[in-house]
C-alpha cells in the first residue's frame, strides 16, 4: 500500500501532516509522554520505549502521518489511513492519538479536514470510515462532530492493549456528504481565529492591533496570514496576569472579583467601593452571556464599559485601549466566518489553561528551577543569617528594655527633683 501511494505534506490552520518516518521518533516519544497518554487503555499510543517499533509497524501496515503543531514547531501526535480498498475505493482513518496539551484544540479538526480532503479529492474515495473503542467516548464525539454516520457496533471485535476484549463502534462518511460537513468544520476556523488572538496576547505578550479583514488573508490551506504590522500592542507580565484574572472572572460571572482586581491593580482609586463597581459591571456584561456573536455588539458593550470607567475614575491603560479595539475587529471577523460563534465558550478553556500554566504546579517547578542558582548561593549561609537575625532581635529587645529603664529612671529623677523643690519651699516659708 505504501508503495502505491506516496503521501504528500499537508498543512492547514497551523497544523502540518508529514509522512511518518523514523526521524519522528524523538518527537513522538515526547508527545506520548505529554500527559502519559500511553497509559490510556482506549488509545493506540505506544509506551515511550516502544515508539520505534510503533513507527516500524505503521510504515509496514498503513499510510501514517506525524502531526506537527506549526506554532509550537513540535510533533504532537500521529494519524493514519488504513484498510485501503482500491476497488471501491474506500479507506479508514484511525490510529490517531495526540499529546495531552494538543487535545481539545484546533489540532484534530484541522487534521480531519486535511485527511478527508485528500481522501475524497485526491484518492477519489467514495467512502471514509472510522473504528473506535466503545469505551472511548471522546473519540466517538469527535467523529460525530465531523458529520460521520454511525453504522453500528462490532461486538467482541478485538483485544485492547491490556488484553481485555473490546466492542468497536463503526462510523462512515460518503463523498456526497463531505461538502456539507466541510462547511461546518471550516466555520470552526473562526474559533481558531479567537484562539490565535488570545495566544498572541497571553503567551507572546504582543498582538496585532489592527486585525480588520483587509489585514488578514486566508491561504489556500486555510491558514491565517496577518499583514501590516504598523500597529502592534504589547503587554507586561503584570498586565497579562490581571487581564487573565478579569477575563476569567467575566466568564465565570464573578463580577465582584472583576471589581477587586481593578482596585488591586490600581486602575481605580483605592477608596472605590467594590460593591458599587461590581453592580455597574454586572449591568453591562450580564446581558451578553450565552449569546452567539451574531447577537452581541462588542462596540455597545465597550461604550458602556467606558461610561462605567468615567463614573468610577478608572485609569484607562493605552495598551488596553488597543486590546479593546482589536476585540472589535475580532467581532467583525467572527461575524463573517461564523455568526453563531460563542466567544466566551471559545476563549475560556484557553485562559484556564494559561492560568494553570502561570500559577499551577508546572509554573511552581519552573520558577523553582529558575531560582536554583540563587538558592545554591543562599542556602549555605542561611544558618548564619538566621543566627544573626536572632541575635539582632535579642539585641533590639535588650535595647528596648534599656531605653524603657532609662525612661523610668528619668521619671523617678523628675519626681525626686519636684519633691526636693517642694521641701525647700516648705522650709523657706515655715
């Protein structure tokens, strides 16, 4: 099969499919360790020590790809064609797994669009199928989101990695169904545009601040291409942290946290009552939740927020003005690509993931490693410094006691002097 078909490199939406080869071994080993996905009994992901054997089997039995995240420039998983029947023709898509960090992102959707386009348009397939473990609910939902039809269940079909017997759920899609389904999937590229924006803001710390449709191209493989970087906004780590806190608070409808975050950041006067600011923000933002972008006017929302800002003497940050302007452009772009896009639902998982990276266990370990040279220098001297600190505390205590004693003696001397003067006066006037 691999001799009859030479796979090309495919690219879409910042995701690249490369024909699987032995040089992908290191990348696949790192991907399978990301989240320890080989431990999941319902996937085909191999143990890290078995990646080389996995690649060898894939090259011998199927048309396999390595999945590359172009933004991160790393291998994040693999997928393949198999069960190729040239007489029909038809094939199955499977042996798909991704690193934990790549799951529930644009990666799978982009991969499936490329695989289905190539199968129907280049290989001229009449039908494409999928088979998945009946226990793998996530895989079933992902296949169904593609628009595939459920054909049935093969009972007691094959063995799992742990030796247990699995039932297999079978899906398929016909060529005539793909055009309609592709439109639905392509519409999801609007979500990726939102994801791209938040990646720029929170990961990179700078963003294209003039993202109107005239400055954005979509290539033939549906990748976003930004033009004209004459206006670019930048954010400090301090800005990103408080922006993330505010966005997450908005998404969770925690308007009290929005108010307190503004006060903590110094954007509003410290004497501002958090309850009053909370009520004002709630009145502006509550009506826009759980609505598609077609029913939301960010321009109106921002205008009302600026009115609230003026009322509470909010210090408008220049970089945030650019950010708000960019959100307006995102709104217009989203309306063109996908009128029913839910901006809140799209952005929230990204921000949650970003906050976990900043304040979670990984962030703690990363910061600990960064401070290791300082710790190595400081720890040997710590006992001496602690002893000096204790001695200093004791000396301060002794100084305070001495000063107190001197004050008492001074008061006693003053009273003795007063008594002596009184006695002298009594004797003189006796």
